[in-house]
RNA sequence: GGUCGCUUAGCUCAGUUGGGAGAGCGCCUGCCUUACAAGCAGGAUGUCAUAGGUUCAAGUCCUAUAGUGACCACCA
């Protein structure tokens, strides 16, 4: 035996070595085992363009804690990893890279371009995976998936075809969000509305056949080129007489009708609205109601098209200014007003999106969301914390049809084919040889790809082999919990739920555990532009992964944001150092690996710590089951530091230092037993250091990863000893307090006299004599049963059921001591008062639980006794 | 406009079903005591935002108000 640990744990050396060993041994790899219950988490796939940030670190740590706990509890625990192809992000990145080399994607063509992207993915796409490994995440890497791998492609095609046949996917010409920068459609969820300081321009149109005008306001004058009507509220007496007449749009000289529609609010602006169905969602609807023509004025890059020769090719913002000028020249400009509004921008490139009419593919949502709503209402899907269920419902209940086609090359290509001859649409996983309608052979595949989220939505089951009816799918699916941040509920969670219900008839997971964001120390979001981001890898390098993980989980509850502080990491590193050193201490004293256990030998102190550990095990297990990871780690932290290190180890030292002490062996056994179990509870949070320590105190090579989770054990419930030791602790604390107040240096030993008439107390003290010598620096402990035997030159401290005396020392100031005792007296009096008041309250006595009343009564006696003692002391010193 | 958070010690935050207010950091005092100064011992600090209500009992439940933040919708 006799192993030794270095003075400090060295994370940078140990972590990689340990993780490598775990991988070599295949501890995280999971095979179907019908004898074991599965526990499955499918990890949210990070983008291949991504770098590990604090959000990932937090997200993966939570999942790893759950998985490691379940693994130790005997579940077949699978944490399934993978990455997302991130269509737009990746495509933009590669386009930029090629641009630097002077290559345009249009020039090299689709196939060649995709080769470049795959190359890029091979080089950079796995970076983030390696970073997850640094976090110590216990994934089954042999199952790693990619949203664009062939299996997932199969799943995507299957879903597309099924939904098309069912009529849930359709092609339609509708107003969509268009990004002129990325030149692709985007979904509603990808549009960010940001506050903007803009203008309201007021113009007027001459009403034909009169000499009157209609004045209206717009924030986007360039869309005037596409006006096909002007609208007023049907009940607006100001304008009623004009309904049915026409105005002429200058510049394009288009005659358009004045129509009435409820959509127009009378008291907003001038109560007159220009209608541009091709460039505004509301106008589009008005247009449909009134059968208005749709005139598109813009090219895909946001420039003006040939709707008007004079403006052709101008950028939308240049056109805006020119139109304002033109209206001024024509005398039809009224005024310009500063206003605050919001503009929709593309979340990826921040470019202002343009609503445009496009023929695109859509998923019909109204029917598909119904089961997702139903399951939630039936409490089959649980959000933690539950308030996030509202966000989920809000999205489902207000979902518009989902535009899924993207004008990008990197992604799942839409499995739709067009016959050049008869324009038939054929949806199929294989390219048809000839048209099913006309037999023509000029067949082309749709050029577009699918929204990234279309494949992410299938992630919980596609990764397990769906659409094949695989054994994995039957065994591991549905998964147990999804862990994600709140900002992605509407993007992803809702889509996974309705997709899973539609395709597999099952919820993809039972619980959705939501966490918050990691902000900087001033509470700001970490962002590239602010440059305030903290790289988790830097933290790991400085303090180690375990310290980072503890920092992210501790002092925080589900769903809430947290701030990152370096100080917090340091505190956690210090805690781990504490655990490390406690182990060193035990190893110093441990001659043989396995001290023998016999229950009869256990001393009260041993029983106390074992009993405390026992409660801790139960608490922590329940807390983790309820996803209260922050509270659980706090309990572990306090137990190890306060109960185990500060008290138990200190209490046990005299027994260890005396090799002839008959209780020495059981002390070592208890030390080791409690340490190992604490380590196990700590392991999911701090996997590396716990593994290192676990191995150092075992003779045989073993791993904590596959060790058994500690179990609550009725054998180790010791209520009496818990109470007794608490009495000792209180006494020791009081003595320490008194010594500090009296400025007695620790090295100076002082006689301690206990006076008590309670046999129980004196017995406890007798049993614990050594604690007073070591913990309270007593030279000797004398137990008496009568105050009269105490001389006047003693200071005292009162405990429940007795008083402890120490000889006066030269520096003691009687006045000061009396002051202290009087303070004590006041405190006790107010306590006695409180308890008496409570117990004389009829309502309390009749309605409060019996247990509580008993406890209060006990306190009443205790306080009264103690107060009596204090009064006695005051009397003694006042003589 | 709608929904939802948050407000607890100087700072950052816990406080899981209502039952005498907690941690870490910081601050003050004393200690290099043979595991640990990344440490040990002791100490000070709170009208739990405000006002009502429910209850024997409220930081915890309900209502309103204020401050603050997030999300959603609208913005001709």
C-alpha cells in the first residue's frame, strides 16, 4: 500500500491522461442490454462552424452530470453526440474563404463547391468535438452523428416525402422573409427585430377627377413603386366619399383604386395606407381580400428591378432617397417625421430582410402542431422550470406555415423533381427516369436545400437509426430528457416535439431541462462584438475542467442566467484542493488499503459522520433526480468541507496519532468509507479529480466511472450520536469563542471544567475528552456537578444543560465579560419570549403539526435553563 | 400592447413542498497547529423592493404598485 499524492492536483497533466484512458477502456460506449434500463440523452448538436463557448460548457456539463449519475446508478446510460451542418453559417464561411482565393461559388458550380465545403468540414468541423472532450463529457463517441450524414439524409427524405403525400408539405407562392445579403429565404424564427431610429415620410397622391389629395405615411418610400391600391377604414367619415375612386401613383403613373379595409386604423397616422402586396405581409393579405395585382419591385440583391426604368438597378436605399426627392419636385411631399420602429434583420448576417413574393416549399402547421399541444396539456411533457411551458405553447399556438426551402447548396437537397415538358412535380428519393405524367425524360431536381432545422427537428430519433426500425431505436427511444437553453425553445424544441409525434407517434423526451445564459461579470451577454467572451478552454488551462464545471453548476438554479466570475472558479479550485489534501492526510495514516470494519467499534464521532453521510446520500440522490444540480453540489461541498474536513478529521486525529488506540482502525475505516462515498457523489460534477483520488486510495486498479452510486443505508442511522456530537460541537465552539474574546492564543492550553447535573451530558463529555484537548485546546477536562465548587476567578460559557469554566487569565476584563454575559442574557430572553408567545398562541398549539410543537417545547426548556445559567454567572461575577 | 422573470448581507447569488434568514467573495481579529496559507479559528453585517391580503405561521401563497430584465406581437 502506502501511496502518496503530489502536493497539489495538476489538472493539465491529469485530465488528458484520464480522459484518454476512459476512451481506451470504452466506459462511455453503450450496448443494448435488456437486463439494464436505458437512460438516454441526445445532445444538442453544436454547429460545425462553432467554437466551444460558455453556453456549450454549461449545457454539456449538465447533461454529463445526469448521465454519469445514472450510469453509476446502474442504468445503461447513453449520451449521444453529434454536430449540425448549419447550412447558412457554413456556406457563408466557405464562400468567404473561397472569395479570398478569388473563387466564386457560381463559377465552380454546385458539385465543386460542395467538395470545398466537405473539405472544410473535415478540417474544422471536428474542432468543437475535441473541445467537448476537454470538458470531460462522457459521450459514446462511437455513435457520433452529423445532421448531413447519409442516415440522416434518408430520414429527412423520408419525412419530406411522407409529409408531401399527406399534404402537409406544399409548394406555394407566398410572401417570405428574404435576405438580400445571403440571397435566400429564411424562416420567421430566424428574423430578429431590432429597434431602429427611422423616419415617417408623408406623401400625397392626387385623387383622380377631383382636385383633392390623399395623404399617407410610409417608412419605406421605395415600395411606392409596387403600390397597387390605397386603403382607408370603411367607417372613416373623412375618406368615405373617396372609396371606389382612384389615385395615380406618380413616377410609375399607375392608376390604383381607393379601397376600404378594416385593417386600416383610423387614428394611426393619417388613416390612409398605401398597399404594396408584394412587399409587406399585411398588405399581402389586404391584396388577397381585394384581388389586387402584385407588383414586385425588387431583385434578389435588394436592388430595384425593371418596374421602373429610371430606378432600375438602384439599391433599395438609394431608390428611397431618389423617390423622396422626386416627390419633393412634384410637390407631393408633405413632411418627414422621426420615429422609432423596429426592422427585421437576418440573425446570421444582420442584414435588413425584405419581404418578397417567392415560390417556396412550406410545411403546413395547423394540423401538425395539434398533438404537440395535446401532449403538453395532458402533462406528458414537462418543462423544468415549468414556466417555460408557456413559451412552448405560445409558439405552437401562433405558428405560421414554416418556409423550409433555402437557396443554398450546403444542406439536404429537396427531393423534388420537375418535368421540363409538362412541369409535373415528382417528389421522390430517387431521380425518376421519366415523368410519371407525360413520360418525358427532361427531369431536373429542385435546386434548393432544406432549412437546417428541418433535419435538427428529427435529431432525437434520426440519430438512433430511424426510419429503419432498429434495435437501438426500440431500446433507447424515447429519450429521457432534453437539456437546452431557453433561447432555442421555439427554434428547436417545438419542432422536435411535433416532428417526433408525427413520425414516431411518441414524444421525443419526457422532460425538457432549461438552463440560462452565462453572462459576463457585469451581466452582459458574452458576444464577439463586445469582446467580453470568456473562453472555457482558457479557464480549463488555468484552473482545470473540474473547477470550471463546479463554477457553472454551483449557486445557480434551472432556467436562470448567471454571471461568470474568475473568483468563483478559484473558490471551486480551492474546494477541490481541499478534497485532494484530505485524501493526502488519509493516505499518510493508512498503512493497509482496507481497514477492517466492525460495527461495535464505531465511536460516537464515527457514527455521527456516517449518519450525516447517509442523509447526504439520500438528499443528493433526490436533488439530482429533480434536476436541482446547484443545490445538490452545495450540499456535497458543505458536507466535505465542514462536516468531514473541519470537524470529523480534526476529531479523529488523536486516535490516528496514537498507534495503540483501539479505535484507530475503525477511524481509518470510517475516514476511507466516507471519503469514497463523498467522491462518488462528487464525481458527476468533478469527474477528473475524483477519478484520480479514487484510484490512489484503492489497491487494485478500478474506475469511479463505473462504480456504484452510494445507497441510503438504514444500518447507518444514528440519531443519538448525531445529537450528542452536536452538543460537543456547540461546547467546543463556545470555548473557542470565549478564548478568542479573551485573546488567548491557541497554543496556550487552559484547564476546562464542566459543571452539569445531567448525567447524559457528563457522559457525552467524558467520551469526548480528547476533542476538548485538540479542538478547544484544553489542558484537562474536569467534570463536576455543582457550581459552588468553582472559584471566582473563572470565566464561563453556558451550554444547554450546563456551564463550562476556564481559569481567569491575566488579561481578562470583568466589565467586558459582564457586558458579554448581559448581551447573552438579552438574546436568550428574547428567545424565551418568542417561544413562550408561540406556545401560548392557541392557534399554533391547535393547528401546527405535533412535531413542531414538541420541538418548540424542547427549545423552551433549553433556553430557560441556559438563561438561568447565564443569570447565575452574572451574579457570580458581580459579587 | 402581451407574456414571463428578477428585486434577500457591501458584491454575486442559494433558499426544492409555508414552520425561528444562508453560502462564497469582501471586511475586522488572531493563528505558518506535522492534510491543506489554494489553509485554520473567531467576529460584524439583513424593515427578504413597497403596500395590502390569506394563514396559528409568509422570503416562500394571492392582489396591487415601483424599479429592472428577457421574450413575443405591432409599427402603413
